[in-house]
C-alpha cells in the first residue's frame, strides 16, 4: 500500500514498473498546483492590460494578461494602425509592418490606374487621358483604334437625289446612299448605252453567258441572242438570253450561274431551258445539252 502525498489516503499501485504519488487524477492536479505555487513564490493581484480586469499573478515573474485570448487581442490592436484610403478616402486599419495604402483590391486597382493615366498621352480633341501609350485619341473621339477620326462630308446620291454622309477623304467613291440606288442607276446607264449599239452587237451580262457562247463556238453549235418578244409571267416581264440550234430545231436557253427565287418560275412558265452552273460545266466538256427536258 502507498500513501497519497496530497490527501494522505492509502492506495495500491497499478503498475509495478512505475510508482505513482497520488491516488487519483484530481489529487495529482492539486499536488502539481501546490508545487508550482511554491516554486514561483508569493502571489499578488494584478490588472490585465487587455481587458482591464484583476487576476492573481505571481511576484517572481508577473504576467501582463489574465488569459491567452486577452494577450492575442491586445497584440493585434498594438500591431495595427489607422490610415486614410487613397482610393475611396475612407479610414481603415492595417498592420504596421505592411505599407498598405488602400482598404481593398478594388481601391488599389483604382489608384494604380490613376497613376498610370498620368503618364498616358492626352487626347488631341478633349485633352483627357487616352489610356494607352499607342493612342493619340480617347475612346469617344476614336472611331477606329489607333487612327485619326476621318471627317464626314454631306453628299447627294446620284440615284435618288437624297443627301447622305460619307468620309470626306473619299472624293471619287461612294456616290450612292445605298446598294439599291447604285444597282438601279447602273442598270439605267447600261440600258442607255446598249440602245445606241448596232443590231449585230451582243451584250453579255455575266461571265456565265460568255462561257456558254464559247462552248457553242467550240462545238459548232449555232447560237444568237434572243430576238423574240418579251414574255409575260407571274413574276413579271421576262426576256431570255440565247436561241441555239439549227433551223427548225431551235431552242430558247437562259444561262444562270446564280439562281434567284423567281428565276425557275419564269423559265418554267415561259418554256425556256434553264442552264445552271453544273449543267454548264458538263456542256463545256461534252458539248451535249439536254434540251428535251424543259422546266415545265
């Protein structure tokens, strides 16, 4: 039996290899506290520097704080200082060891952009920063990146006579306000010059017609421009391109490389053979044209 050094009660040792001094864990803690106080010397009452409360402190090596949390909070306050943010102008706190000038990443980016803008060239029109070393105009006065804005000029359309705006440097270009006016006016001019040609002149309106006539000449197929009357269809007045074949075997042919939606309807109602680009390629190689099948 062994006597407990704290309470004096007797107890049996649990292990033969290790001798314990107390009978329980509670007695062990109390004995340890007594020995610690005896080693540290006399005690005194101190005021915590963190929370301001009183606590029991030792005289030999006094503590400044009553607990670990008070020490951490107090050191965090001592290590921080307040400053005015250079981005938004509001007050914030930061660590003294870090030279932090802004309260957030957004303010930091704002300050960086502001400092960078001081070194960028100014716009030649309004005087504000261009935002780039390679620009001489800002976004508002720069329609195309890196180029000087072109002056605009008011011109009169040769087709409809309406006024429209165009670049001032385009002296010999852009005479029409739209593609529609350009196509209508060019067609009028073309028809005017075709009317003064002699009766034997042939007018080709596309390279597809030129290729078709060249194939007819290569295979000795008689051909001539269509000289018959205009044909009325549900899609409007229609005039085919050529008449090919020998006398009493003549057929009316229309050559279209690109088909409009109404082209097939006109050829079908007029009984005209429509030659597309696929059939034209076969005709150039073989000289054969399926004239027996009309677009009816």
